[in-house]
C-alpha cells in the first residue's frame, strides 16, 4: 500500500481509518491464535499505528473534529499502557493536559508520579481499543473520588460489537467486528493456513477480556 503523503487530507470514513490501520500494521490479516485461544483471520494491535507519529496526529485530529460539538474536557485520562499514546495525542489536539493511570500491586488503577485530577474537572477517558470496555471503565472511580466528572470516552477502535454502552457519550473512529472461532470449528479459508500468535500477554488484566 502506498505511504500516506504528509499533507494528504484524511476524511473520517470507515474505509480511510481501516486503510490507515492496515498501512501501519495495526490491523493485520492472516491466521491468528489470540490470547483467549480462539482463532481469527484479523488481528488489531493499535500500538503499531503510534509508531507513525504523523499518522497518529491525523487520527487524533479526526477524533477531535468529530467531538467539535462535545464539551471540551479539562484533562484526558488514559489507562497504561495501551491508551497512553492515544490519550497523549488526543489531548494535544484538544489543547488540554493529559494523564495516565497505572495498575498498582493490588491490580487496581491508580494515579502515580504526582498526577492528580482536580475537583470539578471534566475528564475525557481515552482508550485505543475496547472489547468489553472493562479497563477504561475502571478509571471512572478515580475521577469520581477526585470530585471530577467523566464527560465522555474516546476510542480509536470499538470492537465491542455494540455491547459496550457506557452511561456517558462514547466517541469511536471505527467499529470493527472481527469474528473468532474455536480451533475445532475453523472456517474453510483458515484451514491449513500457518498460525501466528501475536498476543502480547498470556492472561487478561482484571476487568478485561482478551479476544
């Protein structure tokens, strides 16, 4: 696929976003065994998109433009590690500060490194990919405990199939429905195709389903 020219305009269409994901290697096609043990013919790893800063900037600009009528947040909060770069770039496009939360030894998200959310602030939660939405929703108590409010959730890729329905506005650039199959029920087009195991970790984090 030809490289995206630096000044080439990008419109917010499913085809354009999917093309950028494939161009950066964030969306791959083949035969994959996922962390859950299920098989798939596509694999999405958004971290690959953020290896191309100019494309990451454009994608975040698209999200900021899509949110033009939404309340401007005071801060963007993302879960580490997956959402950190997305949260940073989105905050840069929105002109607000950015924070990330890390899991403590008890497995719960916490603000460290002197980070703090102030009472009354509007917080936009940012995640690169959601499946169940469990991880990003774990950030909500951090905001509420600080006396702040969650103004919305900004997601690059929504893989929930419509099952993730938070009680705040959900903004996503693309919805991907990636089918999965057990090993004993592979479709014909995966039969005999070499297997790739791309998962970055063996087990799911608390509240997150790895598929």
